[in-house]
C-alpha cells in the first residue's frame, strides 16, 4: 500500500496560514517549515486524518469542515499527499508557545515545533519548506479556496514555473 500523509492549511480570520518550524534538534527535517501534517494510518480515511492533524498536531479548532484542496504526488516525493484546507478561529497568541510534537507518535524524544501564522503573500519568501508542504502551499496561496477563506488577503507575486 502506498504511504499517505494528510496536510492541513489552516487560515485565520486575517488570512494568515498556520505553519510549523521544526527546530535544529529535530531528527526529521530539521530547520524546515511545514504545514501541520501526519501519516494517514491503516484503516483511517484521509479526511479523518485531516481532522486529527488539526486537533492533535496543530492543536487548534477548525471553524466548520475541512475541505479537500489537492491530492497527488509532489514531484520527487514518493508519498501520496492529501491536502485539506479550512478556517480556524485560533489567533497568533493561541499558537505562540513552542510545543513538543512527536512526528510519528513513536519517537522517544519529541520535536520542538514553533507554530506561527504567516500572511499568504509572504509565506514562501525565504523559507525552506518540506517538499510536500512547499508544493501544496505554492498552489494554495493562489487558489480560489484560499481567496474564499481569506477574503481581502493579498495575492502572492507570480511564481515562475508553477502555473
């Protein structure tokens, strides 16, 4: 069976997107930014995994239902990525503290994760994202779904080669 991950793009009421930065002590992808994500477990639907990611990984409530944004393989990434989006009433103050998350839920030492909301038009500027998160975000910030979740948010500058 193909490995699958669920990514969740959570947008606050000011149009900012919640992202995580794994610190330099992380055993998996240190110093990389990512969307909240987790492996889709055996017997679990991607939609259920998306809800789990919002609650157990991002630790924020979702306003309404999550919506499927994209599903597929990011170039060079062998894992099926299922990306969801939704709005959260969480604020930067709600996510400002550093939390410890065990990426696989099995590691003896959790990864320190810095959570922050970033504006869609600035999110990709100078940040090193994990492959799947960067691929999804590049499409999400220019999508009708993002514009619906973040009315009035500035559109990102044109990203060459991503049309």
